[in-house]
């Protein structure tokens, strides 16, 4: 009896602590528009993850042309880089920094902006061992895929918080 009560108390305390820190489970979210056109190749890893995340988590309908959409997501670029950050005693690369940057903009078909040009970056460090050179490419691909997933989640959160563009006031009604 005591164990059950203390276990419930512990679970309730953990749930309360997580809500206080802003933690929330991934799941349903609402967007300030009903239809969206993604101006990017959906057959790329970024495009497919982005469309999958938007379809699974919201009621937004992805359309095939900008004229059908209430909002257009322009993915302006995706940039990857790898820099050496540490060397071993022989001057060989020991550790790399992988960086992935995605820039995007969200606007209405008339050009009014929901979100201005935005850049989201993810950075990870991976170690390199000469003896494990065969697994380096596979590990790097895994890390890049994880970074891409993180960026897509951040993009969706920013899109979710986007405010509808303000409509210009009609000067003839004054």
C-alpha cells in the first residue's frame, strides 16, 4: 500500500515538474492556416521529414501549387559543413564538428510574411578514430539525420507560433 501511494506521488511530482519546465510531448499542434504549399523538393530527407511532421501533427493540408495555399513555406537553403576541431599527436584529425543550417521563410501567397527569413542550425561533435575508419561515414550520416530531425521539430514549432500577416487598412473607409 505504501509503495503504491509513494509511486503515485512520485509520478505526479515528475509530471508536475515537467509541465513547469515547458516540456510537452510531441503530438498535435495547430497552425494559423489550413492549407500549405512547401516550396522545396519533398523527395529530399529534409522535405520528406518536414511534410511528414506537418501531416502527422496538425490538420494542415499540403497542396500542390502556391495558388491553392493560404501559406507558402520557402526553404531557402540547406548548408552542411564539417570542420576539424581537434588533432592527435601526429597531426591527424581527431574530432570533427558537424554543422547543419536550414534557412526558411513563411509567407502568404500575396507576399505578406508569417515568418521572416529564419535560420536554424544544429551543431554536433563526433570523434574520429583511424582504426574505425569504415564506420565513420555511417556514424556521420546517423548524426546528420538526427540533426535534421531536430531542425524539422524546431521549424514546426516556429511555424506553429507564426502570427497571420496583418492586412493593410483600407484607406477608403476612413
